[in-house]
């Protein structure tokens, strides 16, 4: 069977050349170059957007890794599509590790592990505990998980003769200047976010975005989806006025810092909801059983993260704050008192009750089968690599990256995402 995609058959080098013509500005802070046609994409790959050079297929791959295992006919070889999926996931997990590292340095448990090595930021850490007393440990552990995902996928790619994607040249964004943050270059920006909180009603409604494409899911915090908001203290100015007590329940914080912590709580869930859909979506395109096992094993951990974070975010209390730096306002409501389950179940995506953290049964495949509790979306259009990446772009995670640099981070990721989505299972 002829494969639709052909990722990585060309030599990958670290330099690339793009035209210098002006590109239209993106409203979310990322500027895109001219669209690539098929010829342009081939040239782009040959220019080598990714990490330093290896031939992905042909030479360099261990035959024992490519051929059927143990003579079993049901063990299909690792295909070019499988490799495209693994490369995108490794890059995507690297992005997640970068943003979680920033959260953990400021608000996670501080220990000898890489996710907590700089003393932390006590006011921010305690403000997060307004959502739950265990937040620092959860932040620390989520960070460790994402670091492990990126590392494992990189090591696995190397084991089959494929050079992992190297995003370190793009780690150029500044760190927070608040106490606890290491002063190193970052891939992501957590200080100018526009957060889509519709995941909240999506899982609390019977409506499935894959099945009901015209469904509208309301925002749990509508103001977070407008303007820009910071989820970490940008400097000690954002924590000034905090009164710290060894017992966090006795500490007090300025409203701005409380809003920053609440914003982080919803952003945690937004990030992990993306991974919850991404892994089962891409798993449908995998050929090799070992690669499938990797996706089916990592994916559920993302779902564990998502369910934890949406539970904690629901503890935010009513608050309205104006942020002079971002010139934006945010209002949190009491979701503990929000509309709950309805009879019949809501088809409008407007169920917001905080403690409905289990997925409501929804339509799937055919309504005659009846509602079923599932992860959604799991279609390539809504939950695939490109959709997941664009949700990060729209979130503002890459604001401040210089899009006309050579090479360009978002374009690198988009090319990886396109190759992953084009992968098809080979039977």
C-alpha cells in the first residue's frame, strides 16, 4: 500500500533558509510565513528544519527494530508514519516539559529533582494552595511526568536510529524575574495567555464535538478567553503585599496574585486536556504494535493529569481583577454553585457544575448505540497533531518568539504536526 506521507526520508540538518518577505501578523502573537505548497514543503524538509542530521529511514535504522518481531506476522514494522507520530509527540512533550518546568520552579515542591531545584516562590506556591493544599506536589509531579515523556520518546527514537527533534535553539524567551525562577531561555510564555476554558463544559455535556460539529461549548471563565493573562508572577511586584504564614490557610494575598494562581489552575487543565485527546487520536494511525503500546501507555497519564486539574480549578472563588501590565480583566465565579446535570442532559454544552469531573456519557459513532463515556474529541480534525498545536498557538504559549528567525519554532512544529496527521496505518 502506498503511504500518503513520507516523513524523514531526507537528510535532516539544523540550518534552514526562508524568504525575507513580510508575513501577516497573527492576532495571537505569532506571525506565519507564506503557506507551503507541496513543492515548498519538500524544499522545506530538504532545508532541514529539525535537529542535526540523521537519515530517518534507509540507513541508520536497526533492521531488528524495523522488521517483524520474533517471526510473528501480527508485529508490523515501524513505518515512516509511526516515526512521524513519534517525532511530533517528542517535540510536543518537550514544549509541555518547558512550560511545566516554569510552573514547578515557582509553585512546585522544591527538592533535588530537576522540577524543583531553585527554592520556589513562597507567595505563589501558597496562593496555588487556595485551590488545594496538595497543589505544590501535583505541580512537581506533573512536571516530572512531562519531562519523562519527552526523554523517553527521544531515547526511543534514538534506539531505532532516528535523531530526536532538538528545540533548544528556540529556547530564547525570558524567564520570570520573580523569586524562584531560574534565569534561562524558555520555549514558552506563561505571562500573556488567552485560555480556552470550553473544555469545562465539553466534558460536562452529553454533546460530543466530533459527533455534533455545530455544538457550542460555553467558557467556564469567559474573561480568560479574552485578552492576555499571566499564570505566573512576572516579578516580585506581582507577589508584593502577600502576608505569609507557615500555615498557608492563614496567609493573605493581593487579589492580583490570587487571580494569577486561579488562572494557572485553569491553564493546567487546558494543557492536559489537549494531551488527553491527542494520544488516542494519533494511536488510530499507528502501524507497529510497540509504537501503539507507547501511545496507549503515555496517553492515559495525560488524562489523569487533566482530571486532577479540572477538579482543583473548580475550587476557585469569586473574584474580579484588572491587570495593568496586560491591560486585561478577569472574573472568576463560584462554579460550585453553577448549573449541574439536567434532564434531559444538556445538548448545549452549558453544564458547569464544578464537581462533575467524570465525563458525561455522549454520542459516539452512531446514536443508536446510546450515550457512552469517552475521551473526546478523537478525530484528526479536532484532536490531531495540527489541532493540538494550534490550540497552543492560540493560547499564546509562543508569544514573543521571533517568527522570522531562521529557523522558526512554530513552523518547525507545524511541519512535524502535518507529517504526524498524514500518517496512515499500514496493514
